[in-house]
RNA sequence: GGGCGUAUAGCUCAGCUGGUUAGAGCGCUGCGUUCACAUCGCAGAGGUCUCUGGUUCGAGUCCAGAUACGCCCACCA
C-alpha cells in the first residue's frame, strides 16, 4: 500500500471517530484516583453549531485528550440545553410559517409535542457536529437539561430553597417582554441606543411642578414627584401632596426628596411611576409609595382608565401628547439619546411592570452546613451572594484570565433578587400547587405531584402554569448531570460494600469550566451560586474563558451580515484538524479571535506536512530490510541526531509547561515550529544525505513522540498515521494513539554542547545559501573553499552533508583547482570570503553592534552590582559566543 | 456615571514572573519541481513595539498621564 501524496481528511475522519467511539475509551473506565472532568457547556437545542461551539470543543478536547494520555480517568460529559425561550420562539416561528397558527391556537400539549420533536431533531444534528470536530466526550453519559434526572434535581433544589426561605413569591417589578409574554432576568435585557422624544409638561394647570419624560403614557400610574433635596426650586414642596387631574384621571402625588434625582436633567423633577420603571419601583419601596399598574402584559393600558383604556402603549402615548398639547400643558418636546431596553431573545422593547412572580432571594442569610465551606467563607451563615463571592475570593475557583475576577465580583455584589418564573410553556414546570378552594388557597411546594390539599383536604389543586428560567436548570449542570440527588442517597451503601465511588464523588467538583466570557454572568456565576448552595462545594476549580470568534474585520458573525463561517463547511473543506488549529493558535484567553478562511487553509497545509513527514518515514522503512535496522545506541549518534533529540527534549518540556498553564496556543505553536522548521526542514533533509543504519529507527522514534504530543491538537491525522505505522511495523494489536502514554521526557541525555555542532553546520549551510543567493550563481556551481578557521574540522567531517544541503562542491586546500575555469574562480573568490567568515558583511556589522552592547552592559558597575548572578553569567556566555562567531 | 480590555511587520496575532540582536502565520520579492510534500523548498525585504513622562543597571514588558478603538455594568425621569 502506498500512501497518497495529499492527506484527505474527508475519507478518514468519520472512520477514525467511529473507531474511537467503539473502543470505549471516551468513557472514564480507568480505575485510578486521578480524575479529570469537564462538563461540556450544553449547546442550545435550537439548531446548528457555530464557531463559538467549535472553539469550546477544540479547547476542551485538547485538555481532555491530554489528561487521558497522562493516565487519568477522564470524563467529558456532553449534553444539550433546552434553552426555554429561545427554543419556544423558534418553534413558534416555524409553526406560524408552516401552518399560520399560533401556539395558543394549537394548545399547550400539542405545542409542547412539536417542541419536543424539534428538539430531538436538533439534538441529532448537534451530536453529529460535535463528533465531526473530534470531541472525545462520553456519549453514554449524555444529558439534556429537561431529561428526568435533571428535572428531579431542579425540583429538589427548588423545594430546598423554598424551605430555606430563599425562594419567595412576590409582586414586584419585572422586565416583561410583551412578545414572548414572559418575564426576563435583569441580565437578559439588552440595550439599544436611540433618539427619543423627551416631553416636558405639567400634570394639570394647578400643579406647580413640571416634569420631563420619554414615556408619557406611564404617567397615568404616577404616585409621586421626586426632587433632589438640594434643589432650592422645589424645597418648599417636599412632603406636600398634590391631587391632580391628569387628562381626566385623578392622581395623588406626594412630593418626595431623593438624592437619586439629577437636578440638571429636564426640569429637575421626576414623575415617579413605581409600576413601570425599575428605578421608580426602588424609590417607591424606599418611600413607601403606592404602586399603580396601568399597563398590562399585552402592552396595553389597563381597563378603567377612561379614553385610554386598552390602547396600545404607542397609541396611548400619541393620544396623551396630543391632549397635553390641546390643553396647553405641554411645555417642550426635545430630542434625547437614551437606551431602549430590549429582549435579548427577540429584540422587542421591554415593558417594565409589576407582576406576581417567583424570586430567588440572594441576600437572605442561611446556615452553612458544609464544614469546609464554613471555613472557606469564615462564617456560619451567609447569603447566596456572599457564598458565591466568598469561594472565588478564597481562591477555591481560579478564573483565567484573572481580570474576570473583578468583573465577576462587581456583578455579584450588585446582584438583585433573581426572578425565576417565566410565562412560557417550554421548560421545567414550577413545582408549586395552589389549592383552588376559595377559603383555603394553600400554596404547596412539592417534589411530587399533589392531589390533595394538606390543609383543607380539598382535591381541586392547580399546578403553577409557569416554567422556570432556563438558567435555573443550567445552573445545576455540573452536578445534576452526575446523578445528583439520587446517587448521593446510595452513596453510603456503595461505599461500605465495595468501595465503589459514584460519578458525583469521582468527578465533582469538575476540574475545568471552559466557556466564552459572554456567559460569565448568565451561566458561570449562576452555577457557582447554585452549586455552593446545593452541594456546599464549588462546581469547578478553574474557569477558562475563551474569546468570541469574529470575522476578519473584527465584526461579530451574524446571519444578517452574512459574514458567518460555518464550521461544518470548513471541516468538510479543510478537515477538522485544520479547523481546530485555526481556532487555537494565535489566541489568548478572554480575547476575541478573528477567523478567516486563509488561516484555516494555512493549518491545512501543516496537516499535510505532518502527513508527508510520516509518509516519508513509513515509505523509507519499507525499503529497508530487517537486518539493516540495528539497535539504536547513544554513542552512534551523529551531530544532527544529537541536535534533533536535544530540540525534542526542549519541546517536550515547553509543551508540558504550556499545557499545564493553559497556554494552548503557545504549546501548539511550539510543536508546529519543531515539526516543520526543525524536523522537516533540517533533520529529515540531513537524514536523506547521511544514510546511517540507525537513522530509520531514530526517525521512527521522533515521529512517534511528535504524534503523541500532536494528538490532543490534531487527533484525526495523528491517529491515522499511528494506525498505518502499527500495521507497517507488524503490530498484532492496533493500539490507539488516543490512549498512548503522554510524553514526559525522552530516553536520551544530550547536552547543549553536543547539540551545538549541528547548529554550527546549519549556520555554515545558511551562510553558503545566502552567499549564493546574493551572487545569483547557478545551483550546480563548484566552489572551492579554503578553510583555515576553527570550523575546518567540522566542515571536513561533514563535507558530504554540507555539499548536498547547500548544493555546492567544497574543495579544500589540498584539493586541486583544476576543475575551475577563470569565471567561476572569480565568483568563487567573493564567495570564499563570505563563507569563511560565516556571516555576510551586513550580519557582521550587526554582530559587532551586539557585542558592543553586551560589553557596555558588562562593563557597567551598576549592572554587575545589582543584576542577579544568573543574568550576569548568561550575558558573559553570550558575549563569548558572539566574539567567537565574529572571529570564525 | 463606574469598570475593563486592546494598541507590536502590509494584514491577523504571539511575546509567561522586566534580562539574547523583538517573533510566527498569511501576504510580498527573487530563485528553485525526477529524488516525502507546489497544500512544497531556499533566500530576502518589511518594526522609532501609539505618544509623553517616570521607576530601574536594564522597559515591548512595571507605574502615571494622554490619544484612538472596543467591551461590560449602571443610569436613562
């Protein structure tokens, strides 16, 4: 079998993935107490994967494969998120497009059926795509945020939190999306800057204080006028109550003083609308103002407000402005810039309104049950907020890059109670039942369905129609996926009988959470909050945040711009290995990545290079007979062998160091450089010339080490080559590279001095090549070289090698010059100088400059006095080396 | 209003705790293809590390300030 010249990933990748999956090595079967686990951030079950997913999968797969090769029991748990609102919206859209029906028209049960169909379809697509990129995750443990086990966990946490008084039902202001017909959490609100009209007016003719607003229609619900206590214009009114007639509606307005009011804005007086403004609601709570709701969940003015009743918000606004004008109450209409709040899922403007919802109290103190956690926090009681802050402050969780610590603290410190109920159909039902008996109305919070009211015995019970915020369930992801709470119940029995540990014990806390920084608040923070509460331990020890993938111009990839790159298409065209490298190399944590096709193509070329290096070594091996391959012995090593082994050892050290410190890009670059510019460009080229008996064995040895180190980065091509080598070498069993032990060191001890010989040979060859390029001499030119430098022996000894690699003929002093004609000889003379000096003239000048700077430093008494000894020593050797090179 | 990030070759980016003559990929220029690979090889050009100060024996790296771009949070009456 001869290998094709060009590596074709399309033919190979699927086959390799199947082999891996069938092997069972994706599962953490190894019995060892060294465990490593990652909970894969579950992609939304809404459709296809994008480059963001590809980045996360590539990075996580590197960690996972590396740890697996290091001999740990590795669990990488995949899954999908039901993504409540996002998924419901998408299915609603499809339904409308297909049948023209709304979800209300087909009803809850039927609608949920079609959502589930959509989800299982989408999950199927996602599974395929996650495989395409080479993810070595444990499919046997795949989870879905809505599957039964996770639902149990969700209910369990809800009930416990309720019992601890952390979950309450309250009538509070919420962010309401009139299109989704649901609440949104604070961080699910986005802002869009736009110019709005700022209306300044008086409520009626008798009211002495005028106010400014962009939303006149909400003023129907005003219950106060707020002014700054320092504002002299209004000081006399503070505490007064005005009964005004606002366009036919009677309002009772108390004048309150609050520092939050900006004296310079508008009239300096603020109409307080507690029911429809988050800030005003806070004012109302502080000053104990009544809350009057005037806009309903449909975005219409509520009934009973005269001519404005049931008008849409925009219409009401027009009408009110028009009436203010006719009644001459409107003073001015100004343009103003403001941020419109919009829904992060559908971009509809948010309507803040008061509503009866379920909340998680983040400030209420609870007892800490876990002893270790108590120590970490340093207190016996703490609020959810303080717990989540404390574990990060104590260093229980390490966030990479560090700067996100600060961002996390800021967010967490300012966190308000979390509204967790959503008025959508798709999601985890709220485990709350209401007794329908009018004189009872008991609220029952229960893990299991309730059919009888425990208080009155009534059987007319209704479950809360709402569902939970999707982040409530994804906040439990690291442990709900490992069997909590049911597995913990069996824990003791299992331990006593046979010492077997369950998944939760083995893999929680997970080792690393790798995700994009854009969901630090949505998800990472919530996981920390929920897990420290529920388990008394952190969900993960390290958080690695990657950047967002952008296009070549740095823009976000989006459908509307049409600048998106489809990872699946790229994998098809260039192979998964190339796509992985393009997403890893040249990136740093927390910083955005720009991706474009040329970059992927460049790494495709590298993959092909690896393939051809292997091809050369494999094909070469075949042409040799067994007895041509003697045992490799260290004393037989040539200069080039010593050099490449020395470099290999350096590489191994660097790669290990960089992987340990999450410098994936650096590790990848180092391997790239070694393979291409050391192994291929120099060593193999030299090996072609210096055909010595042990060469094949050494090439084989180096290639195998490289394949091991490359494997986490480019698993497909390396596994394929490994397999071919196994077959060629007559291995009985095809051992998979994916479980080959990781390289920690090499079996040869080479000193730097030994390695230097080949470095010098390289310099000689490069010098000759440079000289040739400058003189534009024909490649087959024969040159004589009068060697009288210290390199004579080295050149003499390696004459054949240098001649072949530099494509010249070296004639030493002793050789006769009879083969030259006059023209060649004149060229040769110019050459001669350069070659014997080793450096072209320009380089010599540079070198001299360098030596001067080194000398200046070493003559500086301050430097000698204050610099560390190692640095001085280093500089001295550098100077010696540089001087030696100059005299050569 | 509060906070954060980035600024290094034509382009995209590395450069770890300050210590070689500042690097890579792509692009560009010249030469080269029987002999692993043209998805290739060899050679080359290209940088006052945004600016101004400071700390230091020594600054791309640390500190302060300025400029430009970007992001997050809050507010938005």
